[in-house]
C-alpha cells in the first residue's frame, strides 16, 4: 500500500474534523472533532515514517498521542467547570468576553 | 494470536493490505462524516470510536503495531471513556439545535472545508510521495525495539518533558474540578433537627404493594386505599407524567409534598437546551 493513499485518507479525515469544529456548537463534539484532526495527522506521520523507512515519524505520533491525552484531560475539566457555572455545554453560551 | 498477526502485519501481502486499507478508509470516512452530522453527542462519541479503531488497524497495516495498540488503549480506551463520562454528566439527551446562531455559518464552514480540502489535496498532489521503503526489520517484530531505542536515545529529552506535561495536566484537572464549599457541611445534629422540623421524622414509605407489585414506580397504598405520593421518587413521577404511561403517572398532579425537589434540579440535564435565549 503506497504511503500516498494513507496521506490522502489523512487529508480527508483532517478536513472532516475541521468542518466539524466550524459547524458544531456543542463544546464536547467540537473536542471530538479536534481529536479526529489529531488522529488524521498521526496517520500522516505513520505513513511518512513508512515511506522513509525509519521510525522517527512513529515516535512523533506517539508524542502527539501523549499531548492529546493531556489536552483532553484539561479540556474536559474546563468544560465541566463551565457547565457547572452556566448549565450549558454550548459554545454560544460562553460569551462573557465577547463585548 | 491476534497480537501475533498484528506484529507480523508489517509483512502482510500487498493485496491484503490494500483490501484492508480501502475497506477501513471507507468505514472511517463514513464514520467521520456521521460524527459531524449526528445531532446527539453520544452518537458522535460512538462514531469517533469507530474512526479510532479503524485507524488503529490502519497503523498496524502501515507497519506500526506499537502505535496500533497505543491507539486502542489510550484513545479508544481512555480518552473516549473520559468523553463518555463527561457526556453522562453534561447530559446525554442534549441534541444540538438545528437553528443557526450566526446566519450563513454552515454555508461558510462548508465553503471553507472545501477550500481546505482543495488546498491540502494540491499540496499532497504536488509533493513527491514515493513508494514505501522496503520492509526492513524495523517494521516487523523489531518495531518495538526500534521505537524504544529511539525514544530513550534521540528523543529522551522530549520524553522527559512529557512527564512534566502529564503531571501539569493532572494537577490542572484537579484544580479545575475542585469545588469550594460555600456553606458549612451539615453535621448529624443539623440533619436530625432538620428532619424533626420537617414534619416527617420517620422514613418515607417505600414503593410497591406487598404481594402485588414492588417496582419503584408503583405507589404504595395508604390505609384508606389511596396511593401515597410520598412513596415514589418525584423524578419518576415527573418522568412518567411526561411519558404519559406507568403507574406513577396516575398520581395527583403537583403532589411533590416538598420532599426531594432538589432531585428535580439534579435531573435537569436537558434543561440548558430550553433555557437558551
């Protein structure tokens, strides 16, 4: 399987995630779309590692996973704090800094 | 046995690899689209799990068996479960409203998405992505050893930094999840005073009628034969009234009797959706 196919799939998944971030308004779903984008980038890293025949890309993908896990923990905690204060998970309702 | 298959996946035949790739590509793109389009957050989470599992198999096909397992354990196991837990707290039943708050947002997002797709396709199309390197010992059973060597030699400093990041994230989550108590904790004396003053010092009657039905939504009968509204949780009464079925729906309306109304507040997981201006 050529690495080009993997990169093409990664591009498609990344675009789907980006559109999801733009379209959805539930903060949790936006988070999931960000995770999808991170996964797509990981796939591209793995594909390029395969193309070059070394493992550096896989190590970077591993680090991306670690950072994504930390990001999810903090992000969901922020989401819970906002939900506790405002009883809503919609990004439209977090507008106190707007004006 | 599956692990052995995955470990050997670096050397699978090209036909099997391409069949796996195309099947999983279709599945993951469809699940990704479904995730963007599904209205309920739970459906989004399940579809995201499908995407992540298919990506894990794709990693194995692409010669990264270690990453495949990390993907399943960390992403599908830990991250998605965390998402589902938060979803349970924030409200499972909340569905995104279809009303656009910013006019033309969806159209603009679609145009931006297509533009991004064209841009990235042009970049990838112009890049010279060659064929895969010949399968060496790094992509079979030696994958784990190769990764370990790299992580603990060339990338040892980023790896140490990762530890600091994880500790910081854990501390941050604890700080953010901490809630200050605004009122002093009621002691046992306070609680018993409250109960004596509340006019109902004894425990509330349990639900169900002995020898007939003991479901929690089945009100107990008082000596005069009338159903006791105190015997059924007000949450269940409200739910069955909404649904219009069940034995608790027949209880007289407005008969909460003042107990357990806090339960209503806790139950209001779907309230913010209606409370939105």
